[in-house]
């Protein structure tokens, strides 16, 4: 099944809109014209009927009560009937071919218009009552007049106007159906040109960008697409760096294992088997730690690892973490100083918080020189860790959190994933982690997420 065409969609919208506007306008115009012509027809009908009453009044005043027997004799499609109290009924020759059932009782001072059906056509009729003067001086008589006129010619005129008003929008729609697709396809030509330019952009050609189209509607799309390309290039660069770092770390550990095995096989060192196995186990543990850190980092950055939040008594939990670190820093001649009071409790994920704190303390322990004191300051808003870092430079802070980056040489015993893990875990917990280099000491600040 082919996907829907944008040109077809625009064409349908334009044709549908044109149909609604033209059709609605034609219907409104037809109603207005019919109403105006019907009003004019009724005014003309009433004028003729009033002329007839004038003739009747003149004849009655002249003493000719016989009435206008020969007036409007019906040969031209006009008939009448006149009924006066105390006088015989008068009508045209021939009489009206159709009359309302309630005539003349329904006739009143206000003219009443009705349409009558006769054969295949219609008749227009008006009826009203008036006071006829009498020549014998009694009180005036009440008369009722029914005037009927053939309206087939008028109806044919209305039908002709209806056809004219209907054919106009129909012809306009036919022209639109033929012309709109061509116009739309021509208008979408810049879109097709943009698609052609996109064809050569991809991971195989990093750094390429779409030029501005000069179209107000397309330029925002080009800008957004170029932003996506920038993020794609950055992501590809990170993935290449990640793959390179992972390959290097894995190859280094495996090379160490292979070299250790080959050297011991060809040139036995005479060391105890337990010592050799311990060295192999240490290399395997480092490789396992690298893989585990990468898996956790990938899950955090992709959103697969969701925090399992729960209430945490912070003070005893922190004390346990500090006790674990004191044994490690003491072996390197580094002291650990803790001051301040943290908040009583924290609603967070203890496992992810341990990832953040453990890596921050491990980083401080790795960079602090012998004889230094790692200072930890706690308050209700944050945790701050500082240590001497004589080898760090201000430019190095921008690289904190990059995968496989480390200031120490490759044989330092870690893969350079600690700060990347700390950043990812802190972001997952909604905490803010930042670093500052001041007076030869690096300061790490972790702001609690108290909500």
C-alpha cells in the first residue's frame, strides 16, 4: 500500500475548502436572490390586486354596482373573485381555477399570500378585505378580494437562476481539480529538492549540513534537521571513542593474561601458584569491573535503569560508606575528614547513590597524594568532597565524565569510567554534580534531591 501523498492531501483540502466556500456562497446567494425576487413578485401581485379594488370603488361611487365584469378576464393568466356583504359574488371570466379552502373567511385587512397548485404549475394568490363604499348611503360593505396569477414563468426564471448559481461552483471545482494538483506539485518542488540533498547525508559522511532553502516554512525544518545531524555526529564520535576505549581496555587485559600465561609456561618464575593465580584473578576482576561499569553506564544513559526510590536514613548510611573508604585511604597514607550534618533522611535509590558516592570517593582517593586529607563537608543541601590534585589542570575539568578518560597512566588499575558513572547516576537521581579546581584542590559538589 502506497503512503498518502502530500500533494494529494493538499489538493483534497483545497478542493474541499473550495467546495464548502463556493457551495455555501452559492446557496446563500440563491436564498437571497429567491427571497428578493419572491418579495418583488408579491409586491407586484399586491399592486395589481389593489388596482382592481380601486376600479371597484370607482365604479361603485359612479353608481355602477355591476362590478368590473370584463376586467382581467383571465386570458392572460390572471383571475379574481370579489365577494361583498349583501351583494352577489363577482369573478373574472373564467373564474380562478383554484382557490384556498378558507377563502374568504381568511381574508383580513393585512394581505395574505398563498401558493396554489394547478395542474403541473403553481399559482400565486393574494387575499385581503376592504370596505366598499355604497351609493345608496347605507353603511359601507365589507368586501373580500382573491387575486390569482399564474406564476409558471416566474418559477422558470427562479429555476434558471438556480442552475446558473449551481453551475458556477461546479465549473470552478472542475478547474480546481485540474489546476490545483499542478500548482501543488510545483509548490512542493523545494521539498523534493530538499529530499534529494538529504540523500547524500548520513553516518558515512559526517560533518555535512543542509543549506538554507530560503523558504520560510522549510528553513525551520532545515535547522532542526541540522541540529539532529550535529547530535548524530556527536553521538557517533562518542560511540567511536567508546568502541576504541573498550577495545583498548579489553585488549590490554587479555594481553596481560596471555603474556602472563606464556611467560610462566616458557620461563617459569618459580613463584607460588597461588600468587600467579591471584595476579590472574586481579586482571580478570579489573576486566569484569570494566564490563559491569559499562553495562550500568549504558543502562543509565539509555534510561533503562530506573531509580528504586525509598526513604533512607542518611547519617548511618553515609557512616558505613565512609568506614569502607577509610581502610583504602589509610593504605596510601591519606586521611579522611568528615564534618557537618546531612539531612535526617532522603527519598532516593540507595544503590545508585552508592554508585555516585563510591566513585567520587574512589576518584578522590586515586588522585590525592600521600599525606593529603580528603575533606568531606555535609549540610542540608549538599555533600562536598575535596582533595589535593597537583596534576590536574583547569582544562581537565571539561573532560570529567568522559568514558575511558583518566589523568593517570593506563596501568593505574581503573578504566576511567568512575566519573562517567557518577554523572549518569546523579542525573538519574535528579541530583546536581559539579566540579571546581581551586587552590590546587579539586572540589566535587553533589546537591541532594530532597523532593
